[in-house]
């Protein structure tokens, strides 16, 4: 499955509560930040909110700047991003502003909810049933594969943000902190209870915008098992970027690798022909920098732009064997090794036989191949 890049956008006051805390709506963002949000909306392919947010806020969810809308059209994109909502029951208000402004609208719901949503909305939106339950991975896959959405902005509410974060499907969190205190204990919270990713998020930007502060975060903790998490995509992209640092060779692939602990801590990284070693492989270079007794290795994930090698002439042990010896039990890669140098290479088979979970993210194959075009065309 391929998913769009998922960006969560939220605002919070100093004591951790969202707005809508009284009869008069409490605005947390400043005028300059509203303009920033408008620019983000103009940059994405689709904007998603939960049905509860439509009921509570009755938003139009538009790109307000005429200049930004014109720029979208010049780029060959629709004037407005696709507007998306999610509902289990299909209980939607056909009079809401959401349905009567902007461009195309899309509703994801359950099989049961689709009947009611279709009846209430008529032709105001396309209704897509996802089965007996709401399945976020199926939803994101449909957006990517069927609707061509590559960047998705999620503006809430808290239930939607919570579900995407808990399932490891959010690539980025944009959080705006407002200098306000909200003392109402019944005020809605930004995120709900539940199990979130291990470890710390990575802070990628802080920016003052009038009297509020924008903070941008990325997840770091690898996924578990066969299902990829957003952090898996971040780390594999890093491995592919490392491959581009390799000195070109007519007789070996350019590969990058990163070893990441379960809490998102980077343990080591490496790339082919690193340093003064003309034959070292990426996974070999990375693992050599880690104490073999490091207790984090069994729960770590190895990210490699190319499938770990199954056989090699330059060293006694191939990288697939080195990974097994290190005790790592999860590998994420982008590209299966071609027959260019070793016919029938199957590093994945060796790893799987040894009890390793191997996850392949083919959407990064082209990036992994890029520094090897002279070898594979």
C-alpha cells in the first residue's frame, strides 16, 4: 500500500486545551497564522476533517487567497484541494457549509454509513464505503492510488488526530501554541488517551508568528511487524539519501543504511565504500559502529535502500548474515537486489528464514535506484 504524506495541523493553548470552550468561540491562532494555514492548504492535494468537526464548527475549509488559488490553476491543479471527511454512521448535515463551497468533496464511511450518507447528501459528495469498520490504511491507500493525493492536510478534530497518531500514520505534526490559559476542565483536549509511539518526536522547526509559536514535529519510532509506520518512510528516505553519498563504482551498488532503536533513537548509519574501505557495504558499515552487546539491537530496525546482500566475494559474511548475527529482527528496504552482480540473490529469503520481518516500501525504489543508474539503466 502507498499512502499520501499526512500532515496534522492543530492549535493548542498553554494548558493543553483546544478552543470551543464556551458560548463564544475562542480563537487560538493569530491573523498571520491563519494566513500560514491558508498557504498550507494551497500546497496540498486534499484537506480532511472529521464529521464531528463539521457539526461543531461548520467550516468552509477553503483556500481564501485568490492569488494562491490562481497559482494552483496555473500549475494544472484544481482551484481548491479535495475536501474529505470521515464518518462511521453517515449522519451528515446536508446544509453544512462544507458541502456548498470549494471544489470536490469526498466522504469515507462504513458500509452501513454509506447508505445514510448517500441519502442525506444526494450528489453533493462522492461516498466511499470502506467495509464494516473505518480503516485508515484503506482510506489513505484509496486517496493515494485512486484520487492521486500525494499530500494530505488533516485539520481535526481530536479524535481523527488521535487515531492517525496512534496508528503511526501521521508524517508530520504542525502544532501552534497560543499564549492563553483555559481553566475549564471540560474543555476538549488536543489528543485523546491511548498508546502512542515510543520515544520522542523530532522537532524540525520552531517559528514565531506574531504572538503564537509554530512547532513542527516528525515521528521517529519505527513501526512494528509488517505494517509500515510514517517513521519507517522517514528513515528509509534517509537511507536512500545516504546512498547518494557513495563514491560511484562500476562493480558495486551504492547503498545507504540506518539502524534505529525501537524508541526512535538512531544507533548508526553507513553507506557503501564509506571512509577508506573500498568494499564495505552500507549495512556492514552501520552495524560496525554499534556495540554488539547493545541491548537495543534485538528491537531495532535496519533501513537499507537496497535489499541486504545474500552472497559476496569481498567479505566472509553477507549483510543478511550480519543482520542476523546482530540480533535485529526487522528490516525495511526499498528495492530488491537485481541480478547485475549476483544471479538469484535473495537476501530477503535469508532474513525471513532467520526470523526477521522484512518490509518493502516500493514507493522509494526510484530514489534507491537513482545513484545506480549507471548499473541498471
